[in-house]
């Protein structure tokens, strides 16, 4: 399997793999697992799962999957196990830390759930995913105009409430009582490690921009697919991810890269 990314990207990946400590972070849906009509149908390929697990076992390498999915859902779907680190709810839940809600947060969460459920009730094809710290409203299967109207109503309604943090995605609006984003997740992973790792981040969605923004000049961000991005590099689609991971594996673990 040959990675056909640009020469510039291959050069940067090779440099990242030569750093003393490597933190490989990736989004899940649309990056590791192809987007499916329903989140339940999205699956991580066996090839990528094996490469991620092997890399996570390598010396001075950490691998973290950072997703908007609730942590339990990410664990169930990806079937990835330690030492692969899993971070859910855009960084608000991780497999290595836990958080408790205050009474104010709990009542705010209940109000948010009830209000959003009522707003979505009349929109065919929309559905509300309950998450530990909020809700995600999915409109992928709704009529496009009704979907846009619902997303706008959420943006001008609950998204403006004090203590509610909105994260728009592709055909989804995430409303959370946690201000954590994927950039915070990376900063947390860096500080948990207690080293200064070089970060490689892979992501396809607007929520991944928070991660790309915290990357430094020696880190590498790879935007998957189309859309504006502040990532330093881009690949055409998630179909290239297994080959990219194989390239990183060859550089870092096998210590060799195909010359093509
Ligand atoms: Mg994604």
C-alpha cells in the first residue's frame, strides 16, 4: 500500500516520525471511519485499527482518538483498547479522566435536552442524540431546507444560552454544557504525557479546526477532504487514511519508508 499524498506532506510526516516523542491524534467519523447514513453504521477498518494499535504500543508514541461521540459510544464503535487513548464529547470525556456535574450544570442540561427535543419534534428526518454533557442534533436525513432552518433556530436559540457551548459540524449541531473542544483535548494529552511531543493530527470536520489551531510549527495537521481549514496539509478523502497510517508506521516502527 503506497501513500500517494503530496511530496511536501510525506516529507513532513517523515520529520514528525523522527521526533523523540510522537503524539498521533485523529478524529473518528469521516477520518478513520467513513461517514455513514447513521452514526451506528460507521465502522473503523481492520487495517487502520491494527496500525493504530501497533503504533500505540511503540516506544515514545501515544495514539489518541478524539471524537464528538460520547466516550462509551466511541469505545463501542471503534473497539480500540488501551494503550490507544479515547477522548469523547469533543474533549470533555476521556478514557483516562472522569468529571462530575454540579447541580447547576445538571439542571441546565435537563432544560437543554427538553427544549431541543421539542424543537426537533416537528422536523422529519432530524434526530436528537443524548450525550453525557449535552445533545447533538443530526439533520443528515432531513430535507435540506428544513435542516438549514432547524440549525439556524438552534444557533439563534439554545446556542446563545449562558453556559451552553455550540459546536456546528457537517449536518450536525452539538450543544454542550462543557466548553471543552478538541484543541483543549490535545493540550491535555500533551500535559498528561509530561513531555513535549510532536503532534500529528488528522481530521475532516469543522470541529477539528480547534485542534489544528493549537498545533505548533513542528506539528502537522492534515485536513481530510474539502472545506476551509487552517491545517498545514490536506488529503483528498478518508480513503487515503489507511495508507497514511501505514506510511507513519513504516517511518516510526519499521524504520523504513517505501522510496516511491
Ligand atoms: Mg469527523
